C-alpha cells in the first residue's frame, strides 16, 4: 500500500520540510539560516530543492503583518542562494517565509538593525 508523508519544519530546526503521497517522488525544501543576522538590510538565504519549483519569499514582522514580498521565481532542483534587500524595514525581529509552488513552506527568524 501507499503511505502519506508530511513533515513540518520548526522555526529553530534545520530539518527539511517534506511532503509526498503514494509512489510519487518526495518534494523537499531545505532552508538555511538567513545571513547576516542581524543585518542592516540585505539578506541571503541558502535554499536546496529536491525538485524544480517556483520559490517566493515573504517577510513578516513580529505581529504577523506582511512587511515585504519577493515575487516567485522558478528554480531548478539543487542548491541556491537567494539574495534580497527589502526596503523600508525598521529595526526588529522578522520572519522570512519561503514558499514553493509544490506547497512547501519553511520559515526562519531574521533580525534587522538600522
């Protein structure tokens, strides 16, 4: 028989988020810690994809409000480094949320000091 699998990534964990149903290949997104953190603005994220997918990044403030969004871009399977400099941020703690077209989501904390 087939087995359904769903693994969620905790904020402080480096475990990948995975999902799969039946005999299809499992989709995986691994997201490293954002660097530098704290940062004066620009951030880099190491992302590894098991399969090609469109990746979008959203930035939320500590209250859960959307502070900025980076449009999705198609990426092939493998390792990538996404660089982003969201403008107009105040100092504080933010959450970077990476979303894939396969429905996978990974979130990391990021500190901004202005």
